[in-house]
């Protein structure tokens, strides 16, 4: 039963269809273009195009805002609850409004997960505790 659930999680890039939602796919980021900024509805937004590849093929990956800084070329990632769309006749995937991007296993950018972690709060010792040391 566990193997069946794992197999269902991993979709192949070659099987993705335009307008498909609830997409769970895993792959390696092969390239990332420079981010560009634009204004939509009075908000400044950033987007960068990347290429995500698995054993079946590759797809254009749209990275939005904070996701741009989280990943780099060579990272193995999972897109959970992503969305496949089409722009200028090219199929592309993004984490969408309700999805997320996570690291998947060891990759060239595995150290990036440590960078993203917030530093742990350090409790300051009281005057009584200081005297004990």
C-alpha cells in the first residue's frame, strides 16, 4: 500500500497536461533565467523562468517572488499541488496559488535549506545563572 501511495505522488513531466491542477512532480532544476519585475494591479511582482527535468522530459517552471531565491541550478525539488498552464504556446508549471516547492533529497543546492531556516532564539542567562558559571 505504501509503494502505491509513493508511486501516485510522483507524476512524470512528460504526462503533464495543460490546465492540469493538483500536480505533484519531482525533478532537477537545469537552468534559471534572470528574474524580471513587473507591476500588476498596483503590486510589484517578480518572476523567473527555469527548466525542470526528470527522467521523462523537461518543462518550463515559473518561479514567483520568494521562490526565486529559494532554489538554484542543480537543486532537486518537489512541486506539491502545482498547476500546469500554457503561455505563448509553451507548457509550463508553477506552484500556483495553493501549491509549494520543497527540496527533494540530496542536490547541489541542499545547503540552501539551512540558509532558509530562521536562527533559533538564544535565551539570555539571568544574573543568578551567570554567577553559577
